[in-house]
């Protein structure tokens, strides 16, 4: 639990002096937030700002302080003055005071408190947020009026005519319209100002510096899906602009009754389909599985399946059934190549050039627009993530293998090296095709300029540090070192529920009938699930870990065993070892710590079992009911490799357990993940066989290995003369080794070999003396690492090769 919040207040300032500084700091945190009492700055305010002051959160990059909720509309010890946040740039030492978060209507988008921060969640909820209105319930009139007043204050302030006769007349007109029908209509100029300001207010966008150049297409007049399609085509044509991307937004009719919305069902104008294969894998973009199924259900039949098939766009007008339309002919795509690696083009990767977000709700002046597709342009690392993320196209292993990187251990940083090259290929390909794209360094620098300007113009800038910091090389960009304040202003772009989920609920009927049906489904499913699970063999998967790697592996075991067993994954320190005798299948996954010792969270578990083994009592039959298998993690750089895993295997066997598969060993320095997946597959199949479970299908186990690089590939271990240098003289052994290992190599003669360890020692240390011939490549200093490749007898080699393919 976090430490209690410590409040420190300085004395009141004398007349004419700077206002006193108050600090709200959480003990033990890396950063304290400085709150200053300053004169009110910025537009908006009035009753709305005062209301916002009573209930708010102060949120920083490394911590948060909850100012709480105060009764009777008064904040104790705050002297009824506005309080602002001082933000520091940790790289330059400069700081700035954010006053904007106290202006106008502020929506608190996170549910942080002094005990926890949920700022890194995708869509935080609860806390100080207003309860989410159920779909179909329109915004209350008094809330619409409050938002309308605030928006018109902002609009007329931008025209430098706030509180003018024109402002007052327009406000009176809007209030009458709200009283009459619960809503009102924005003028086209007000709407244009709103969409630009919403982009300006978007805390998760790094490219806001262009907010004032956003092109709006006012399509509030459309009535059908076909008219929506025509408007979207115009948007795509304008935004794509032959590759010279222009930011644009299209606004469709506003929400009136909550039942007859206009919606774009896709998350983006362009996205690639996901085709489920018989072996459970996905061909295409795995993030599109749901929308692909929906498109097929609506009647879409793709001409062929492939990794880059453009999905149709699904549109819904006035709450009518959705319709799909093919817009693939408007999708400008870029084929990927690399400035240095010619083989990169062989991967046949490509990507669409217009990143248009279509599933956000535009909230402006109390009016909600559920269909407001918006586009900017790509930052290279966004496309890089689409290609490289495990749950997307996952091209990193293949790129790494083609680069000749050692993929057997993550400590070789092969993922990092391959990721950089993929991002470089994306930037190179877009630039080669003359398509607008920015790199993450330039985008970060432009955001810092935007941040400085926003502080000087309106006293602050809402920003979500977690999202603004680029996904690659974050600490090398200036935004990484800038403290940011996370809050959300109106107008804004908001997440909203997927339309197909709304449609599914609507078809269930009214709320009462829906609840009854839902309760019946849950009850029936629960009964069936309990019956099914009770018939399954129980499997307990226990782990002990210092770094979390064993826990990750244990959960993977659980995912595989869930196909056939009633499984549970637990840490050893959460499990009572005396309960083992009541288990059926036991799987142990553990690392080794220090000099062959168990991790801290496995010490007590092992002590209890080992005491039973060494006890004077005969406990050799205590675990005769269980079957078990153990996987140990370790590093051969240490003398006691996987010692704790081997000890767990020993004590379980000594207590009467039946080993279904031999203890597995994973070397951190060489192919640990590959060794683990192979052991997991064999352990699962062995357990299914022992318990006569029909679900022990090898296909299920094979899926666990589908994402791994192959254990052996000819191109990684064999060198063909024509593949290296056609029409050249044969390679020498030294040259061939250099190419295979991507290292500079030299030839040396062995002078002397001496074993330094005593006879019977558990390990071997060899003193090797070499005659180098004064080769500069073999200038060896203490602490250097040297790889030695002994030459085999050519006769023996030829004989071995004759037996191989």
C-alpha cells in the first residue's frame, strides 16, 4: 500500500509578495507535485470552474494526489483560491505552471487516487468520473445547457467578443432551443471551431501542432448509408491527396434520441481482414477478427484470403441495419522495402497510408456526434508496431533470422535490433513513395514546440505522458523528460461502445426481458461449466520467480492445460504445500537464485517438502496420488545450473510422486524459450496420456510452438558458395566462419592445453595457449571474450556429411 500523503504548507505571503507555495507530496515517490495559488488565468471559468475546483485530481507522470471531495461546496484549507500545477522539464530544468486545467468544464478521464494510479489503462473508469450514461439515455437538459454555455464562452473568447451583445443573443437563442426540445444546432462556424479545439484538447495525440489546419466536412444533412459513403469517399480523396496527406474530419448528424444514431462500424476507414485458419492461426491482421466476422455475416465475400485484404466499410444511418461497401479501390498503399536489406521486399509487407479513426464520438457544446471520422498522418513507429507486435503481424522473428541475429536468447537484444530496422524500412518506404509520414523524433520535437506555445497562449496543455512518449526509443526523445498534466477538456473526442454490441443488446428486447434471458443463460452456462470442469482432472501449476519469467511461463502452461484440465496457476508462497497430497497433476516452473538456492517466494514451500524428505518418519508414499513434471530456469554461466528445479524434481519423487516427464532445463544464454515450449508440449501430451484424456490432441500442443523460430534452419548453419559470392574462389574455413557468426575471425595454432581444475571437479576450466602470428584480430586483453572453433579432421567431416542431407 502506498505511503500516506504528507501535506506541507508554507506561511502566508506578505502583501505585495508572491503568493505562498503549497506542496502535496507522497512520501517515497520519485516526484512531488507543486501546487501554486495564482490569480485566475485563461478563458472559461465562472460557476463551472468553481464547481470543477471542488472535485478534481492532480495527476503527474510518476504519481497522483487525490484532492478528494469536499462537502458543502467548500475545500478546507484551500482558502477558496484556484490552485495550479508546476510542471518541470527534467532535461532542461525549465518549468511552467498549468492554469488551463481550472478553466471551463473539465472531465476527469482517470480514476486515480492517492493509493493507486490507473493512468496507463486504455479506458479508465470510475473514481471521479460521472457514471456512464446507458445507451439510449440522452444527456439531461441542464447538463446540455451547462456545456453549451461553456462552449459559447470559448467560441466568443476566440473571436475576442465574449459577453458582447452578439454572444448574449446567441446564448439566449440556444437556451430557448434547449428548453423547447432538449438540444440545439451548432452553426457551421461553431462546429468548425469545435472540431479544431477538440483536436487541440486531445491529451493522447502527439501531432496536435497542426490542430488549427483541420479541414471539416459538414455532413449533418445526410440521411442514408449511401449518402454517408459518398461523404466518406470525398473525405478519403481529400485526405489522401495522392500521398500528400491532409488532416480532415467529417461530421455526420448529431445524436437526438439515443436510438437512431449514425455510426461507422469500422475502427478505421482502411484496415486489413483477419482470416481464421484450420490450425487456429490468423492470416491477416489479428486485431480485425471481430469486424471481419461481422462483414462476412453481412454478406461480404472476399475474392481471396491473404495477409493484406482491405475490409469493406460498414455504415449505419438513423439506427437502421448496417450496410457494407467496398472502398478498397481508394486505398493508397505503400509496399515495404529497406534501404540496405534487399531481402526485406521479399517479406511482401505493405500498409495503408491514411490513418483515419472512425469510432470516436465527438462531444461539443453538450451535443454528441457518434459518427465523426478523423484523419491525420502516420508516425513511423505506429506502423512499425502494427508489423512487430506479437498480437499483430509479428514479423520480428523472421526479420531477425534474415538479419542473422541470435534469436535463442532475448539478452542478445535481437528484438530491439530487428525493431529498429523494421521502423527504418517503414520510413524509407513511405518517403520513397512520396507519402507523408513523420519519424518519432521529429514528432516529439514538434510536440514540445506545441507544448511551449500552448502554455504561452492559454496557460497549459492536457497531455497523457504514457501515450505521447513514442513506443520506440522513448528516452531519446524530449517528451520523455517532460512532466505532463493529464486532464480532459471539452470539446473532445471520446471512446464509445462498439455499435454491434449495442445492436446485440437491442435485439434482446426491453431491460426486464433482457435481464431474465441473461440470468437464464448465465445460470445454464454456469451449471454446464461446473459439470464439465468437475469431470476434468485437476492440475495445479506452481511457480517461484525473482524476475517474473517463471510466472510468465507458468501462465503459458496454464493456457495449454486449460484445453483438457481444470487448472489453476499459483505462486509457491500462496500455496499450502501440505495440500499437495490432495492434488492430481502438479507442474512446477521455477528459476534458481544465487548459489543454487530457490527464489524468495519458493523458500518456504521447498523447506516444508525437504523437511518431510529428511524426516525420521517414512513419507515416501505421501504423494503417491500425484503426477508431476518440473521445468527449471537458469544460466550455464553459473555452476549450479537449474539447481532448484532439479531439487524440486528430487523431493517430489522422494515423496512418492510419479514423474510423467523428465525435468526440463532452460538456459538463459541459449534458447531458453525454445526449450521451455518443447518441454511444455511433451509435458502436456504425457499428462493427457497418463490420465487417458482424449483432449491430448497434438495440434493443440503444436499451437504453443507456432510463434517460435524453428530450432534449426539450413541458412543459419550452412553456407553455400553461390549464396555468398558467385564465380569467386572457394571460401576458406576462416572466411566461412566469419560469415556464419557475423564476427571477425582469424586462424591460430594450438601450442598448449592445460586443465586447471582438480581431478573429479564438477566443472572444467582450460588454459589454452595459441600461436597467433601477431594477428591484430587476436589482440587479447584480460576480460575479453574469445570464441574458439576447433578444426575437425576433414576425413571425419566428409564421412559425417555423406550421412546428412
